[in-house]
C-alpha cells in the first residue's frame, strides 16, 4: 500500500513535544480561523442577498466588473492572510493575517451574491480592470494593482521567522494600496447605492489595516 503524501497541513498536526503547548494552541487557532472564515463567507452571502434587485447592474457595468475583479484581488489577500496566521513569528502579524483572511472572505461572499442576484456570470468576458477608465494600463502580466507575482508568493511561502513577517507586511501593504485604488474606482464610477456603501466600508477597513500594517513593519525594522 502506498503511504499517503505528506502535506503542510499534515505537518502542522504533528504532536507537540517541548513547545509548552504552542503547537496545540496554533492548531486550535487554525481550526477556529477556518470556522470564522466559513461564518464570514456565509454572512457575506447573506449580506449580498439584502441588496435590492429593482434595478440590476448590466454585465459590462462598473459594479459587475468591480465585483469580479475585487473577488480575485481579495482571494490573494485571503491566501496571504492565512499563510501569515499559520506561519508568522510575530503575534501581531498572525492576528493581522487572520483578520484580513476572515474579513475579505466575507466580502467575497457578498460580491459573489451580488453577481448571482443580478443574473450575471461570476467571471464575465471582459478583461481585468476594463470597468475603470484607466484600468487597462494598470494590469501588468495579468495582475491587478498591488497583487503579488507568482514569484513573490513562492518567496513568501518559503520564508521563515522575521524574514517572513517583514515580507508579508511589505506585500500586504502594497496589496492594500492597490485594493484601495480599485475601491476608489467603483466609488467614482458606480451608481448602485448598496455597492457604493459596501465599497466605502471596504475602503475604511483597508485604510485601518494599512495603518496597522505600516506600524508593525516599522516596529519590526522592515
């Protein structure tokens, strides 16, 4: 019989030895975060269902483009946040990572529910950022503003300790700056009141995150 392949999650579940229970605490925290992400996603779907459908944004509207593109943008932030929560050496880095992962997963649920309630495809046929007047010129190698490259993501996954914490903070700061730019785009171009209200909340949250990310990076000497 072939032995099952070993994964990172399997390694995370190895018995704690002399770590004073930190391994068990981290595993419990990971499970709690996973549950929080599921709850956040469900709440996001529920929030999206509250959006009135008297007037539905069209397939090529700014609202539809924003919902699709920001879903993809958020998905990378969720992945980075989960990695930070699991791998970060600094306790604040782990907390920030967990908060970003849960919060943005819930917003993904809201945006995907919008698209479904509007009767629109979750991906669409428009190129990224086509909904913004200057959007096409901001996509580089298929990546929207602030997104980490595949090479940067691999570097993040391989990093450890202080190096990991600093790299995560640097990448997430850039990611949030790009995200805020996209959010400002829908605030400028959008017309749906509910989408605009959620977008403003997103912007406020990410600006607060930025303050915390930058303070943590300064504290860690990055």
